[in-house]
């Protein structure tokens, strides 16, 4: 008798699950055309993307200005090169004159 009772309980559970599955299938079948329509609309819609690059351009311009200011040959270096060149010219003239 116990065996029959457990079989009957199992049958009730299976019947309940089948009914739930049928209801879920009906719900899916009702919604499927709408989902297909929305998917088709998404696939055929052209996407326009606009990227605001104003901040990036401003940042690049700021960095460019900083680089332009920092890459400068100092005046003392130019004077030192000029003095060395003059000294070498004088040495060359003296060498050529004494030779």
C-alpha cells in the first residue's frame, strides 16, 4: 500500500510539473512574436554614435602648449656654444697663421 501511495504522489507531482510546463510553453508562444518583432527592429535600426571630444582636444592642446614652452634651448647654452665656436676659430686662425 505504501508503494501505491508514493507512486500516486509521484504521479501528482509529475502532472503538476507537466501543467506548469504547458502553461510556460503557452506563455512563451504568446510572447515569441513580440520578441521577434523587437529583435528585428533592433537589428534594422541604425545606431548613431556621437563622441564628444572637446575635453580630449583641450587636454591635448594644453599638453602641446606645455611641451612648446618646455622644449626651449636656454640662453646660457647658446652663449657657451658661441664662446666655444669663437675660441675654436681663433685657435684655427692662429694655427694657420703660425704654420
